[in-house]
C-alpha cells in the first residue's frame, strides 16, 4: 500500500500592493533565498512547501498574486479556494499601507467567509526608510481581529514564523480526526475529512 | 479697331490701381512721354518738369513691382498653409475617431511591438495551463526522487501525491474539505501504476 507524503493540504494566498515583496516573502519561505531584482508577477503563480505541525505533514500550496490592478480579475478568482490569506504591505510605502482596507474589502467580496487572514508589514530591515510605524500595523490588525507580523524576506525575519502561524491557525479550525491516523486506513472509504488516503490494489 | 483699342497704352489709365502691372506703368510712361513731347519745345521749365515726371514714374514702377511681388508671395504662402491644413486634418481624423470612443478607451499604436494584444481571458488560460503543468512537474519530480531513493529501500515507502488542482473552483463552489476528498480519484492512475510496477 502507499500513502501520501502529507496528511493535509492547505491552500494559502498572498495579496497586497505591487512591489511590497509578496514574491520575495514566498521565495524566502519556499527556497530560503532572496533576489533583489524586481520582476513583477504576471497574474498568478504558486509554490509548494511541506511543513510539519503537531505531528502532521501539511502540504502548503501557496498562491502568489500580482499586485497590479490590471490583473485584478485574474487574481480575485483565486481568493475563493484559499484557506488562508496573507495581506502584505511595505513599511517604507505609505500607499501600500493605506490600501490595506481595499485589500480587506477584496477578501470580503471574493474569499470564503471563514478564511484565515494575516497582515504582514514587509521590508522591516529597512528601518531608515520606514514610514509606517509598527504600532500602526498592530493597530489596524487589532481593529480587524487578525494576526500581524513585521517581516523581512531579505533579512529572513519572521517569514517562517508567519507561515507556520497561519498554517497552525488553519489547522486549529480543521475538523479533528482520530489521533492515530498516521497509518492511514486504506480501506477506501476513509471519509475522514481533510485526510488523503490512497488505496492501491 | 477694337483690338487696336485694347492694346492701346492709354487703356492703362482706366485700370484699377491694384491691378496695375509694371507693363501698365510703362504704357503710362509712354503716353505721358509722348504727350510731353508735344509741349517740349516751350522751354526749360517744361523740361525740368519732364525729369520730375520721369522720377515719379520710376517710383511708381518700383511700387507696382513691389506690390505685385508681395501679392505673389502672400498667395504662395496661403496655398502652402492650405495644403498643410488639409494634411493635418486628414491625419487627425483617425485620432478624432478614437477620441470619440470615450474617455476610458485606449489608443493603441499598431506599430509598437510591445502593444497589448492578448485578452485577459487568454492570459488567464495560459496562466492556468502553466500552473497545471508546474504542479504536474512537481509531482513527477517527487515521484522520481522517491523512486530513486526511498522506494528501493522501503517496501512501505510512502507514495507521492500532490493536489493537482491548482485552479480555483470556478462557478460551482465545493467546500474545501470535499475538494480534498475529490482529489484521489483522478490521481489514482499515475500513483497506482508506478506502485504496482515496483511491487512486481
């Protein structure tokens, strides 16, 4: 018999203004690397990363969206499948912070009602160019009842923590299965929500 | 008789001042000169007047000449401006059409190699296909890695499986939990094939 290399699949989505570093945040998390050359994301892309939480292997399929308005219709069609959404702004860019409410409205309009949300203030390594105080990020996150991290893809600050926290929050919501399910029942029926089991005859 | 009359130099006196040519001035000079000859034998005063009249006629000649030249220049300039105006009008008529399309419309330069020429729907489809292929590649890579290493060591080695459904559910919305349950059906073939192949 064979079983999957993971127990759960979580679909995440990165949104936010163009140039705030969504792709870099994802690249740091998935490949532990950073690239300074700015290449604007065309429409939508994704990366896969498997993490282990509470003894469960969780495959994260992370969708990276283009921040540019011209891709709006393409990117918003991916909101619905997301279980977690990371809204990223740039602490050196006031406009990207002001647009948070616009992005939150997009989530309300296009995503699942129970989607797990998180706010990231990226580029926190560039403190000399900071225009958005950390307290302002914390405040807006509190107002909307969502988690908040200041991150730096470049300096590798809080990136992994943010993704793992988001995955954990989704895991908490996921219906609980019988504890000893590592040996996945292969008798076909399965039926345990969220668990992928495979039967080979 | 008539034709003689017409060509008579004296006719120049009857012309409109603005229609005078240098030839008309010469005709006038001729007539005045001829008439002066008739009284030229009366004395020095008349001969003095003759020179004055010649001088005035010379000035007249210069003025008529200058006027006619200027008139010609103005006419040429007018014609140039006219054709220029026609050219600009025909050129801008295309632009005019575009402008009447409305404020939200965009004019595209058809000679620009980087002009936009694919629709959002086309881009969407290309991206979906790209992402699907990418997902399949990831599965294949993982399968290959397992086949190379783990599978040869452990009979119980886990098989790979990646959600090959990177595309969002479009219209009919299924809960994510169902989505996950949906998964295995399609993936069965690849996985089981590889697996049974190894077990043989």
